[in-house]
C-alpha cells in the first residue's frame, strides 16, 4: 500500500456559532479547543504501525495556509477530518466550521476526503451533504480507516456515502476497537508544547445509561487499555516535560479493582504527576480508594450532579440519588480530592420547583471543603442521544433540523416549559441567583429578597 493519510482536526470558531445565551457564557466553543488531539493520534499511530505514512494538522493551533502547504508537500491520497476531538465526542458542531474547513481542504486537495465524529455518526446524511465529503465513518475511526485504505471506502465496514451520488448507503460496522491492543499514541506526530491541556484516554465506553448522553462514537460496552501501557504513556509524557494530565474517559472509576491497581502502579513507578478525571457519583463508594487516589496524584474528579431534584434525576436515567452525590462530596472533603460538580438544567421533569431544589442544594454545600459547584448548563439535545430521540418522537425535533435550531429548543422536551422563552426566563433567573450567591457569598434567603 502506497497510501498517505493526512488527519485534520476541524477548526472551531473563536466565537460561538450559536447565540452566547445558548452556551451560557459564550465560551463553550472556546475554552476546550486546545487539548492534545487523541482522536487523531490513535488512528494515525495505528496506521504508522502498518508502515503507512501519516501527518496530523490540527487547525485549532495551525492556520489554513499551513494546512495547504502541508497538503502540497505531503501529497496525501486521503484526507480524514475529525469534527470533534476525543474529549468532545458529544460536542455541538458549528455548521459553518465544517464548511470552512472543507472549503480550505478542497482548495488544494482534489483526492478522497472522509469525515468522522459524533455528528457524522448520528446524522451521516446531513453531515455528508453539509461537508461535501466523499464518505463518513460511523463510530470509532481506527478499524474503518484501515479498511478504507485496504478496500476503498465503498467496501469498507463502518462507512457511509452516497451510492451513485444519489442514495445514502451505510455499510455494516466493524468490530469494536480492541482497546487492549491499541498502540500508545506517537506524540512525535504533534507539537505537544502548543496544547494547554494534555489528555490521556485509558478506556472507552460507559456503563451508565444517562438519557442526555451521546455514546454513539464509543459503541457498546466498556473497554479498557492495559494499565502497563497507560503507565508507559504517562512516563513518555513526563519525559516530555508534562506534569499534569486529564483522563478523558467517560467513566474513569467504573472498575474499583482497576483503579486500585492503577494507583498502586503509579505510586510504585515514582512518577510525580498530577491528574484529574471524570466519574459517576456512585462508582466508588469507599474512602480508602479516594485516599489512595490522592496519594497517587489525583487532584480533581469531575462529577455530573446534573440536578438535585430526585424527580429529575430519576427521569434522566443516571441510576444515582442525591444521597450518592452527598456521599461522594463527603469522601472528597475527607480525602483532599477536589470534587467538581456540574449541573444541567432543563432535563425531563424540570420545572421551577425542581430548579429551586437544586439551588437549595447548592446553598447547602457551597463552601464545603474541597467541593466546587461552579457551572449550570442548559440541556443540549445531542444527535444520537436517547433524549434527542424523545424529542423526535414528541415532535419537538426533526432529524433534518439545522444544528442551531436543535440547540435553540433547549429545556422544552418533557419539562414544564412549553416554549423556549418560558425556559429562558427560568434559566436566566437561576443563573442570576447563582451568580449573586457565588459572587457575594450571600444566602439564598437574601437572594430571594432581591427578587421578591
């Protein structure tokens, strides 16, 4: 095979592609664009092992002129564009970004172009028409791109394309990526010094069944890498001068035995590294494990609080309770690990009463040692999530709706808010109360006097 593959990370805009109010503070598309691109590094490294020449261009740190120069010099046979890096495989897509990226590619490159990511996976026909790509990869890219190179995209598993430029055809998916055998990323393919956050992925998938979560990129089940490989990757990053990493697993603490082995191996290795991760509130329930994680260098665990109203939690499919949240908070406080809790407003069952329940919960725990409850986000209907499908079933969403229109319907699916304006009013009032509470460290009772 004499193929050359150029992997391209789509450029996200410096300003949000939808109104700032939808993304709360206008920074949804800005703050997290500078993570190391594992979505490109994993498949690129796999191809390198097969003696295929690869190049990575991340348009979030490089210019379009740089991309064009690389295309001219490298002379790729296939360009593969990722629409969302691995840490944002649920991230909303600014439509004009993919169009702008594809136009700049086509200005210089006349060969085969493919796209992959959560958007192509959930809505392949929409993405193919929007981008003008020759094919899309459904789900994980690693195995499919190998088949594209070996057989062509029309015969490869896990691809979607327009058959004779008219009818959409979707080929059967390949086997899930064997994450135990996947090679460690070759970081020589990128300039890590230009990234603000270095991420490591030790597993794919999540045992949870949250209504709002889009897991279509990960396939079914939970798959973990070998811990020896993860430790070797951390050693590699340490040698390159990085002392902080973030584990970009959907659920890092799913397997208590595995996390115990990992922490002990990290301590034994002598690597002094600070790390953080994401977890469900009811994954690990004993203080000893939290203390072990702290000794191994864990600084922060990001938890999905979502809501403190039991009615909303039950309908969200989280399989947890407010008691589970408070227990995780207690273990963070006692172990010295920072527990960062994120909130989502507008999930099914939400009304003004449930919003106030969540605000009361925040008031109760605000200032608790090692606990941060900093963000209140709107519910976003990710294509591919069960919540998106409920919206389609209820007639709130059409699959052909532009992405911006889908985001603008936030808070109206199976809630007490019949219109966007109704939800907006309640959401903005909540945001103001939360801001006043945090800014002036006042109590909710005093806040209520301001509004009544």
